[in-house]
């Protein structure tokens, strides 16, 4: 019974980190247009970059919460996201590939 309570307590920092990441990103996207700095292509590229980094951070944290088939589903989602982001903006390649490799390694060692 004590082990189950320790597992539940150990998930709270991960859940708080997930909510903090999502809150900061949503706040950034809500405040950015108010400052008037969004330009068409640059704004879209920054949006894809911020969304990619956020998605990979959340996926890496979710690897520690889920197990089994959910890790494979998250890995497939991350791969599809990378492919779509690189097709839209190839200049993001040096930023997205290291994040994808880190996500794959965390998923591999977590499994």
C-alpha cells in the first residue's frame, strides 16, 4: 500500500510541470498578438517551433506516466508531428531532430 502512495505522489511533480508548460505556452500565444509582433511567415514558424518544443516536452514527461502501448502511440504522434513540421518549415530541422532523438531515447529507456 505504501508503494502505491509513493507512485501517486511521484506523479504530482510531472503533472504540475505539464500544466506549467501548457500554461506558459498558451499565455505566450495569447499575449503575442497583443504586442503586435506577429508577421505572417515568421509568426507561423515561431508558432510551429514553440508548439514542437512544447509537444516534445509534454511527450517526454508523459513517457514517465504511461507505459506499454501508450508509449508507442505517443512516439508515433511525435514522429508524425516532426515530419509535418519539417515539411512546412525545413529550417527547423536542426532544432526538431535533437528533440525527437531525446524523446525516442527517453521512450526506449523507459520501456
